[in-house]
């Protein structure tokens, strides 16, 4: 283009004020504010000037649309809903447990209104926030008393700090776990001020190992449920009941950290048995720690249940305030715990348990229903086939347990096309509701165990952009 033509093209571009009067931008200002809208328009006009230099100035409608798109992208939430089709039900990176409707309603009430958080309505005096849950936790676990903090790592930290600060914490070498996010039991012990005294070997620990370690320097004996791995083969470990008798004979606190933790026998729902909190209490544990957002299916929390005098000491620890739970989660946790009072209807009301107990045949029927529409949405570059697969529980719970499932296998027409699969996974992450699966055997597997909104899934798949903008 000649210089006069470029100048004419630049002069044809509308001003910011003109664009702000267009219907598209009036709506954008209403949604996002004038300041943000003006900034987006200026950025869109910069691109328009560059296009004008190339001889193709965009129309005012196109500039306004570009600015509106920028605003939508900039104001999209970072915490976004996704379709979890990875096959991992309790996925740590995807927020773990989905809350029950009762918990969502309770949390919403707590957000909308004042609540009696630390106020005793019976006496009119200051109360304790733990009192909202204490009776429920004691009823469901058989413990004398209960308290809670913001997660199970915090529960372990405050227990160690309360009873083993400056003393030895005795634990089997085979239970010195590391979980996601570089949480290592030895490091937590050090931060709590406890001195690690490991006993036994990686694969075999005997009662005599604990007996030899016990001394006046001991603050507590800890058993850690290795929920995120299993040592198999030539192994030996000491059961909780034996450790409880030994610790009590030596007047030492016995702590059983169940990690994921569950309040019901999962075998009644077709899953493998996992030690319950009530079983740990019956075995004689003085304190039991466990999570709220894994197998329990609630909001993130770390529960500590056990002897009344020991719980009282924990509650006096200054760390308790630093680790306390807010009113929103407390409301959600209370609603979740109340569901456990009706175990016969628990699986239909608690999403985590409902998804874990889902039958293979039901999942496969859904896959067969969706396959054709999914193939049409993806286009001719990929084939879509119904496949059987296996799901896992996730978040360190029952690591060897797999669940028969079914899903869709998305394969490129060109075999061994890893680049095409990588491009497809990136494409599905750009869906209006991002779709996450797993690559396995040359295909992108969409495990449908956690899919409860198939029509929304198809809509998101159909609206997925094929090119990176």
C-alpha cells in the first residue's frame, strides 16, 4: 500500500468514544466497567492499526467484538470447572472431593448470613467453633472428644508439637511417608519440634523394635497408615492394638494417623475395606488423625479424635488458632457428617461415594450413547471407540484398588502420532469447560466414571476451538 492509502486506512478507524457507544461495548462496560473496557478497546485499536498498515483495516464491529473478547478472557476466573475424565476419582490436582448438595447449601448459608460460630445460643456467652462438630464426630467415631484443623498435615503437626516437642516420636521406618507437595513425615516431625526415632526396616518392623526404642525420652508412638502405597512380599508390621497396649503400659501417647480416613466400612459399597476411624479407636489409639476431603467426601479439614484430656491439650496449643477452620468449611463439614448418620442412603447423597460405587455396565452404556456424537464433534482426524478401562480412587487412598470402568478412546487416524495426541489434549483443555483425560496405549482415554453431565460434555466438546488463537 502507498503511504496515502495507509493514512486513509488509519483515519477510517473509529475513536474509543465512538466504539464505546456501540451496543457490544455498552454491554461490556456494564459487565466489566468503563476503565477495563477502554483499556481493551485501546489494545484492540493497536491491532487494528497494524492491520491497516497491511491494507486490511477491520470494521468498527470487528474492533468492538475483539475488545469484548479480550474482556471476557481477562475476566474469566482462574479457578475453573473442568470435566474430570482422567479416571482418578479423588483427584488432588482437581480439588479432590465434590461436595454433597447438603454441604453446598450449608456453605452458601454461611456465606450469605451471620452464624453462631463462636457464640453459645443457650447461654448467650462466647462459645467454641469446634462445638459445632464435636458431638457428631464423637457419635460417628466412638471417641471421647474431637477437634479439627485445616487439613490432615496440620492435624499431624499439632499433635506432634503438643506431645513430642523436645521428645522422641517413635515410628516404623516403613511408615515414613512422603505424599504430594513434598509432605514428608520426618520434616513435619522436625518442624513440630519432635525428634524422629525410626524403628525396624523398610519392609519389616516388629513389636520388639518399639520396645527397645521406648525410653523416658519418648513423647509418643505413631502409626501411619500407608494409604498411598503398599509394601508387599516379605513384610511385617505391628497392628494398632499391639502398639496401643505397649504405649499404654509405658504411659506414652499412641497416635494412629489414618491419612485419608473413612467413617464407614467401604466394603458394603463394593470397595475394598479401608481401616475406619472407629476401628482405630476400638484398637486403643489415644488419638486418631484423618482427612475430610478424601474418602470422607467433604471439605478440606484435618480431624483429631480421641481421649478428652489429650484433645484439651491440643486445643490449648497456640498453633490451633493458626490452623483453625473458617465458618464456610465448618458449615459444609457439619452437613457432610450428618449424611453419615444415614448410611443406607449415603451412596446416593455423597458424590465421592456415588462415583466410587458406580457400576461398570452403567458407565459403558453411557459411553456407547456418547460415542457417535463425540466423534462428530471431533471431526475426521480422530476415531472414537468405546473401551473398557480401570479407574483409581486417588489422593493416596487404596493405591492398589482399581475400579472397572468404561470410556471413549480418541485416536488419530495416523498411527503413532504422538504430536496429534498432544495437540488434542491441548485442544480439549481449551474447551469452554476444559476436558481432561489420560494418554494410554496410543489414545486419549476419557474415563466416564466421573461424568454426570453428558449433555454438557458434548456441548463443551462441540464448542472446543480447533486452533490456538
